[in-house]
C-alpha cells in the first residue's frame, strides 16, 4: 500500500461537485456550499448532471493526474464505449438521463465541447483559487497518514480512514453507495485524501490494476479556509519560519526552501537550523544538497494546528463494499467511478 504523492485537480473537482449537492449533515461545508452555489458559473452546471451527491461519478471525468491539462486531455479522449458504459452506470445510480447525457454517450462533438467548458470553468471557479490550501492540506494529511502506516501498520492505517471501515480476516469492508466486491490480487492500494469530501470511503480501479481509495481528509478545506486573528504558530516562531516549517511536511533542499520562501539560501539555511535545533525538522546532506523534513514531533505539532476529528458516519441504508487484500504487499493509484 502507498499514499498518493500529490493532489489531483479533477479528483478534487469531482468531490467538490458531489459535496455541493449534499443537503444532509456535514455542517462544516454548509457556508462553503452556499458560497459556491452563488458563484458557480452556469457553464459549469453540466457537471452536476454527471456527479452524484453520493460521491459517485463516471470514471472518465476525474483522472488522478496532478496536471490539469494532462487530465483534460484524458477526459476529452475518452473512447465512446467507455463513455457509454460509465454514463449508463451513473444513470443507474441516481443521475438523470438528459438529452445532453445521451449525446455524451454517443460522443457528439458539441456535447463534449460543453463538457470540456464545464470542467474548465468549474475548476477555475472552485479549485484554482483554493489550490495552495488544497496542496498544503493534502501534504500535511499524507505525511501524517504515512507515519501511521509506518508506525502502526496496514490494518490501523486503513481502519482509520473512515468510521465504517473494518477488517474481516484479509477482507476490508466499508460503507459504500453501492454493493461492490473488488479483489486486489496482490496489486496494492493507493490512499488518496480529499479535502472536499466528508463521507464514506470511495474506491476506483486504477489502469494498472491497483485500487484507489479516496477518503475524507481529517481537516477539510473549509476549516483550512477559516482565518483567525492570530496564527499561534506564527506568533511562536515568526511568519517566515512558520512558512518554512509547514513546507517541510515534504522534503526540500535548502535551495528549494529558499525559492519557496523567496529568501536567500543562507537565510533558508538559518531558518532550517533553528527548526532543527528545536527538534521539529531533521536534515541530511546528500552530495552538495542538504535535505530537510519534519520530524515526528514536528508532524504532531502540525497535526494539532487547526485539526478537528472527522465525525462522519455512514448514512442509513448504506451497503457494504469488500476489498480482498494482502497486508504484506505494497503498491498504489487512480479515481473516478467510485
């Protein structure tokens, strides 16, 4: 099992469009939903015909690429047979079979141009401005989750993804919008947190046979958007050092750190030295480069910063999804149809 190394803009867009349609509990997202509903361009509304409030969406709509243009190319080059099968599956779950959806299934050129415009305007309206916070939250979450995996093992890492997840022997069970059995056959799992999702564990097969598990990040985006009059970490260590500390949930060289902070390498080295002496980061030389990263103590401090427990629960009437796995194997990555 592995953890995804970067967020995917179209995965987050799909999750956001699902969450936007929710009218149940998830009060953390209520102000965000009202704001996005007012500002979402009409040209982005066709996406809502494809993505369910349950989090399900056609596999072709949200490839896990970390690059928007690469993802768009994958969406728009979807073969007709795959598009038809995925749209039929979504209509069987809860999506309306509108004339536009029929035209998509037939690979009508105008219909796919409407889809391309919808994805681009949806991304620009919902994802683009929030992307720095999405990246920061994603890397903080995956750093913490990787530590759980390394310290406590596969079973603990997976059962901590959502309240409904449990093991029965070598079978992982989780509440799901629909009943589905997926057998890994030793090919592995990729964990992918979403900052826009706050419900059941979602799953999709990756092209290489691995299984992508999308789960709600412990700290969703609306909590990261909340501004406070004073930042305790900044008050404690200063703004530049706090920024450096947060960046080091991922490994950086001194040169990388200087570039991110817009300071000289000597100034970045000094910031790292103070954080290292406080036990918050570790450093190691590799040839001419000095690499820096957060220690467990540093990750604990960042995890406590603005973090609230995930209180989601499976809804009534939820089915059970089973995944056969080998806890001794590792692998990982791709979302979509969930």
